[in-house]
C-alpha cells in the first residue's frame, strides 16, 4: 500500500531524532537522526557549554548564528525567531502589512505563508504556478495585482528560486514588497547570491528535516535594511527595545541557545551536504532518463539545493504503491493545494481556479533525498521506478 502522510512530522517519533536501521533493499524516505549521530560528540560538547553558561534565550550563540547565517546568504542582518512560520508573520508585520492590504502567494506549498497573511489581517490572494519549476508564474501574479497589493511571498520551493528577475521587476514598478520564503532553500542561490537576500526580507525554517535542521523548531529572518532589522528584533520579543518598555505590540518568538548552538555545529557542513544532494539529484536524473515521467529541472541562473527531488507521473498512485512494495516509502508534497483546503472553504475557491497547482498535486511524487543516502540506495530507487515502467 502507498504511504500517505500529511506531513513530515508523521515520520518522526516523539522524544528525539530517529535513527533508522535498514537492510540494503530498504530506503527510508527520511533519516533525520543521521546528522545528529555523525556529529554527536561535537553536539554534546556544544550543548554542555550552553548548559554550563546558563544563558538560554537570545544569548551569544543566537547572536553568533545570526551573523553566520546572514553572511552565508549575503544579507546584512539575521534575526533568530521561534520558527519559519513566525518568520513570515513577523516579516509581514515589519512591513506594515495589515487589514485592507492584499498579499499574493502560491497555492502549491506548505500552509505557512498563507497563514501568515491571515494572521496579520490582510487578504490572501493566490496565483498559479509554473508547471516546470512549481514556483509562482509571474504572469499570473501580475494578473492578480491590484492597487491594494502590498506584498508578494514567492516560495523557493523544493530548493529552487522562484523567478526573482521578473518578480523583483514587477515589485519595483508597482511599489510592492517582496518576502522570500526560503524554508526549503538554504544553500540555494540566484545569480550567485544566496536566496533570502534579494527581497526586502528572507525567511528561513530550521525544522529538523530541512537542509539545515535544528533538533526542534527554529527560524530566522534576514534583511539588509537596518530599520527593518531593528523592527524585527523588537517584534520577536513583545515589541521592546528596552526591557519593560513596549513600543509595539509584538510576539514571543525567540530562538533559544540550544537550537542555535546545534545549528552552529551543523552550518560548516552545509555546503558539503548540499553538494551531496546535487550528486544524488544528478544520479536520479541520469538513471531515470527515458522513463515516461517528468523529471525536475533547474531554471537558468539558479543553483538548486535539492531539498526535495520530485518527479511527476500520471500514474502517481500506482507508482507510489509499487515503490512501497519495493522498500521505498514516499511522501507526497503536496496532495491538495491550499485553495482547496477546508480552512479556506468560506473564501469560495473551487476546483479549477488554479489548474496548474491542481495538476501538479495530482501527479507529483518526491523520492528519498538527504545527503546520507548511499549510491546503492539511490540505485535501488532508480531500479524500482524503472521496474514499474518495465525498464
């Protein structure tokens, strides 16, 4: 039977990262404990130092990580927050997006960017996606812009940049702000620049299964605008610049020292892990050449970081069942686009409103992708896919 899971969280056990043990013919879809196991001694030492210091919230480890992430993505400031979802909400608040404003984003992604629009009281507007990159179709974005459009949230989905050339041009012409959702894209670049630094604010998630994952929740905003950085720092801690003096209504959204030090241990390995992801993607693409599926591509000017390697198949559900029987569980991102989710039923969107996103949701099938995958496991996945098609 196919493995139908609503989120990555369903693959994780409570109580800490999972280490999977498998025979050569079993290929886990994810292995979030592998990096923790490999870096165990460094992590224990770093965490012990935090415990001994006794400073657990917004301390020196958070400050150091903020500088390191900002430098990694070519931004001027990093602002650590509780999660990637909070990063998006705080970004919109920092840009003064609220009631009466409209924000355009994609219906084919995780719900976080859409939630952030609702949480600040703005009107959520979807635009359809490009069928090859799965990111926003800029012509569709332009068609939905109105005088009330205050911001666009392009999602750099699966590790590839949205069409920033066209989006930034559109935004400049119309005075629209850009909030980059980089939750799946740390380590990717556009025209040689790290994603997150092109728009007004970039938002990152450090959920455990991300390319740079903590051992809990965590996120970060990045910006090169000094005023926005100051406002974001205030918003994340109840709107204060000086303790007990509240200049804004803010949030409790602070990155803690434990997660920051874990991320600092992992960050020096990120480029190597990203390179390995690229090798795995290339091996998949070479091995699946000629199979009657649509393989992922990298748009010109982009450096893909391959958070997800997803093919498309008109026989997706049959293929998923075949792979499961072959020892290759899969997880579908995303089985239903956002405009058809129950929480938006009162808006009035219906089937057919965003046909490309709907078609991709029906046909997409991500394959196992993480840097600890061995070549033999990748080859087993390839053989299993080819076997389904008689190859």
